[in-house]
C-alpha cells in the first residue's frame, strides 16, 4: 500500500511539473545537452541548516595540488555533477535514513530522471521497512552500536520506511552493470558523503541518453546506507538467481572528494584477487591517465571499506569501488570532512578551490569509460 502511495505521489508531481512547464523540461534537458534541471524541494519535517561559517578550523590541504587549474566549462565531464552537488547540498541536506527528507530526495531523483527524458517504465522505487520483522530489520539491528544506528533506532525519526531508487538504461545485452551510490547522510549537508556519488550517477545517466551502451546499466541510489548498508542488502537479497547471474560487475561511488587522490579498488568474494577483469579495469584507468595526465591510484584494500559494494562482493560479484582520499604525513590514508558539519559544498570550495570539479571530472570520465567498454 505504501509503495502504491509513493508511486501515486510521483505521478502527481510529474504531472504537475509537465503541466507547469508545458513539456519544456524534457526539451531543455535534451536540446541543451547537459543542463541540470532542479526541482524545488517541498518543506520537510527534518531540518538542519547548511554550514555557513566555520570557526576554529585550520584546513590541512596539500599545497602541491593547484585545484584552480581544473575549473570546469559547460559540457565538460563533471560540470553537471558539480551543479547537482551544490543543489543537493543547499536544498536536500540532512537526508537522514528513514526520514521524510530522505523520501523527499528519492522523489526528487525520480523527477530528475523524468526531466532527462527517461520513461517512467524504467524507474522503480524499492521500499523497505526498518522494523524488527521487516525486510530490512536484520540489517538495521546490526547498526545499533554506531552513532547513526543509535540515533535512528532511538525513534527520533518519523518514518518507518526507506527506499532504493532504481533507473534501468537498456543496452544491447541483457547482462548488467550495477552503478550504485547511497543518497542518505547524517544530519549534515553531506556534499562529499554522498552527494558526490549521487551526482556522479546523475551525470552518467544523463550522458548515457546519447550513447549506444552494450550492457544494460542499472543505476541504484541506495537508501539507509548510514545505518548498516540497508538498501544495498535489500537490493541484493531481492535478486533471483537468474537476475544475479546477469550482473557483469558493480561500481560503487562514495566520498569522491575527501582528498586529491583519485582511488579505485577491484575485487570479489571474501578477498582481493587479481584476474583478467581487474587487469582490464586497470587498463581503463591507465587510459584515463594517458589521455588526461591524472593518476588513478589502485588500492585493492578499498574493497573492504564499509560501503554499498560489500553485499555485492559477498555475493560473489566483481566490484569496482571509487573513493577520493587524502594522505597524512606518515603516508596513511585519511578523510577530511567525512561525517562532520564541514562536509559542506561551500566550505570545501573555500578551503580547497577547484577540488570538487577536478575530482568529479576524472571520476566521470573513468566511469563512462567502464560503462562503454566490453568485458567479454
């Protein structure tokens, strides 16, 4: 019943948009090429003001990275993504799992797909509950020992449900590439975590309208990641054996500009392996480096990071994990703004000008090269 109610809301919102714009949104999205169409958000019970001023904070960015040289022009890879990140940061902040703001973000994603020109037949909302007996209950219970888990399980949020938002782009083959990113966040703007991944997928989906992709591409925006990768677990467990067998590999995009190092990891199962597939992904990364002069660092251990690729990896699928990280002086990897009020688009741009555009540009190119390749 709730699923039908959500779909009804989507249809009503979409009808209102097209009535108000006379179909112009579709024309603008297609004719102009890569212009972001922003749908004004409605009021939400969950509110948290974006960060405007930060006191007593000393940035520690690397001086040898001149991000300013990566200013993006209209139409370049990453241009759409940066525009989306700013919009999400300012209008859909605090996308807390199982909240109305998270639902608002889900409906906004559907509106964007429709505005790009995708038919509603290719859009799905996969709803799940957080209850003890619900389809996601076991995974939510696992999150109780985390700060986010205690907050959600404490009953402070008004919704009992979350949802995955799924867009399928048919290809020449029935074999599928799953491209995922979670769209929920802690009660902060969530620019890096994970408007960055959301925006990468949105730009990719818009660009794929003009491509002849061999594989069927399934973009999955996962809900409730912050409380135990709930949406990803629900998605993987919902697959039949036949559907699972059609998955070529899964790409997960999370925290893409925590630092200047563009990193990826490849693996499957319970360990890290080297195979023909991992070599092929490395060849694609090397191609990006040769064409654009930017290094993509391979870090196999990233496949163990706590993000939405894990349920796919444990199910035996190859995963490609995308992260943007920084380094300490001792050479260990670190994040800068993750899970803090500093995870704000405007703050990051002020402290590290150009970093967001630079990282989004090259991750966008890398992802597109993977999606347009043949792995058989």
